[in-house]
C-alpha cells in the first residue's frame, strides 16, 4: 500500500542521491563537507561497540575510519529499500566496504553489510540522523 500524498519515488531519489554524495565524500576524505549531510545531533555507529554523536564527532570519527582502512575506503551501495513516514526515511541497504587488499585483510569487520540509515527532513533538506552500516548485526 502506498501513501499517495507523498511522492515516494521523488523522496527515494533525493535520499539515494545524498547517500551517493556521502559515499563519494568519504572516498575523497572530505569530512568537512560530509558532516553537512548529517543532522546536528546525528549518531554514527563507528563499530559495534562504539557510537559517536554530533556532526563534529562524526567528522573526526570518519578521519579515524579512513586511517583504519589505510586511506583507501570506498563505500558502495547495493540493493536498497526505503520506508517513508512523513519527514522520516528508513533506508535498508546492502553496503559494500571496498578498500585496499591489505586494509581488508587486517580488518576484523565484514566488508559486506546490511546497513540501516535514518534520514529526516529539516528545513527542506534531507539529512542523515542515524548512520549504522552494521544494521541489525549489532544484536549479535
């Protein structure tokens, strides 16, 4: 069933575009620009037992994540599902973490993930409120 008051395909396209931009900014290590796509109070799951909150902390965390992956990190999105409720979007995504062979061989984390992202619309712009590339595997 579809809510016909909401242009679902337009919202999906807008949010997917932001995810693609963010993936590119992560690869370019442009974290000052990247943080603009996060809500002021956003949460990033750095690893299963570590979360950071706030734009500035997210930018710092991404710097450390890039270093962990030997500055070769490239996130790539596969299949995506969008669940839309007004000004909130839950994105379920197949996410692949690409990096140098050396970085992936030494990483203790899977390079294929089932991510969950929450976006909300603030001042006519979609921003990421929760960035959880580990998805429900946090429950393991």
